[in-house]
C-alpha cells in the first residue's frame, strides 16, 4: 500500500481519539447555580492574578464562604511559554519559565459547584475574590484565592475528585473510569461496575488510483504512546503521540494530542494537518467512527430532532432505524442512574463534510476486529463528502458529559454555549 494514504489514516486516528472523550454531572451538592452549571470547572489565567505570581503551586489555596469559610479544591496547571502543558509524570518535554511557581502562563482551576457567597470577612491569606456570574440566570457566586505559606498550609487537603493510574493507563473520575490500550479507549466502567465498552471503532474506506483500488483501514492500524501526565484534584491531562502503521515498516508522521479528564468530564480537542487536499489521491472517502458498547440493554437513546427515545434491546426496531441519518452534533444514552451525552463538532474548515448519525443495536452483528460479538449499541457518526476539504490545519472536538437524570440535555447544552463569567477582584491593591 502506498504511503500516500497517510491523510486518510490520520483522519481515522484523530476520530478514534476524540469520539469517546466532556463535562459531567455532579454526584454531590450542586452549589450556588442550577444543576446545568454544577458541572463546570472554571479556569483563571495566572496573568490575571499578579499577587499570586511566584507562589509555590502547592500553596495556592481556595475558599468558599457560607456560614463560615472552608477550603475548596484548587489546581494550578503550569504551561510553557509556547503553550504546551508541563507534565509531572512521564516525559518532561515542556519547561515552564518558573517551574513550581505561579506565573502568567499558568492557569488556576476551581469547580463551579464549590463556589460560595461574598463575605465581609474573607480568610486572612485571601488575595482575590472571584466573582462568578451566570449570563442566563443572572445568578452569581464567589470564591477566594490566596497563597498560603509553608507553615500555614492546611494539614488536610480537599479530596481528589479525579485520579490516574499511569501504569494501567486508567483515569478514575467520580462516576466513570476510562482506560486506554495504546491510542484507543478500551475500558469504561460506571460507578465502579464492569467494563461496558468493547472499543472505539474506526472504519475507513476510500478509492485510490482512479477508483481501481479500495483502501480500508481500522483502529488496529493506530499506534500511540503516552508522553506524560499532569495530575491534579480537578483535572488530569493525558498527553500522547499518535501515528498510523502503513506496513512494510512505514508509518505516518507522528502528531500529538492531549485529553482532559475532569471529575466526570472528558474532552479532547485535536488539530489535524493535511499536507494536501483530502481528495488529492482519494475519492469516495467514507469514515465511520463510533463507540461499540458490550451490553447496554434497557438504556434509552435520544437523538435530535427526533423527540422519541429508542430502547436498546439487541435488535433494531423501527424507532431505532429512524435514528440513523440524523445530522445533529449530539446524542444521549440514558441509563437507570445517569445519562451519557456525547457532543461532537468540527472546525469551519470541515463544515462541508457531511455528518450523519450512525446507530446499530444488534446482538448478533459482527464487525471485527472486536473483543465481543454484537453491538449493544454502536453509536457515533459517519463522515462523507470530503471534496471541499483543502490542505492545512483542521480541528475536531468531542466532549462526553455524564448528566444526572433530572438535567435536561438541551438546557445543559445551552449553558455550555453561554459559560459562566469570571471577574477577578483584588482584595488589596498591589
């Protein structure tokens, strides 16, 4: 096979990386805002917090005040001047200007559900009030940030809401545990239960040499290695290199991606660079990228604009057949205790690609390679018509949200389009 198939395969690899991986539902107190807001994690640039500049990243402290003030989880993620994340487990391929110290390129994370009220008596070490407002409900809430000295740091830190096991390549959130095998997610458990995921499947087909040769590739041709991790109580960053094995010892150029894991939220933005138009060598490009679940019988599937939910039962019913072909960018799998909402979008440069919802509920369907027969269900997208996709950089973005059953998906997505606003108010003039 010709190495000129690299553009097609790089698209496959990118889709495999993004499909499974969003913000999630809170399983605890939902805080000062509505349930659709309790999922957000706020990010404040270090450049907006000059009084914290030079503070040991372990000494950055946050508080929420109600009847009194209590410490809440805060995370500092360091970035190199070129924008790459500084990793603290694995390869150290990016260096911060001030390692271990807050500087302008770093970001400070606070969970929206941890916010409290404004108080006339903030903690003595607080230096900033973060005033957070909701542009939809017009509600507001507050957190305080400061720098604690070594001797005054609290003995008990707020609990970690997301954790990673780099050796097993797994990330544990509040409701989900996700695991990888190379470049592909192969493990997804809910509330500590068994693995419900067979794999993320990527099946690509294209015509080559004026349509005389059909090129097929799948997820087994994807390769990946973890570069490193950034571990914190509110977010885990998993950075990896990816490429596609072409055969005969050849492979595509290596490209990097970073997945972000929050307490119950996973997201992955990926930039894809094509050296020439997608159809320069290929025609009739068809890529299917979908999640194959082992057995979610009894779960419901909701796909807009269809208002009726279909039920997973191991064979395709008329309502399920009607789901195929929808051109929206989100769908919901609703289980007995939670809903999984998948959002998928592309950059303007890929808007001409036709996207249709792909759904299959068949206990006897065979689509190897796979670990278990059947697709219960298979959910994802098929992408066709790549004629207008030129060379250059293109972006794909997927988010998977874990929602409580009482959160309306459309209201939740509306909130995502209008995120909370943060105003930084210094308590003392510097």
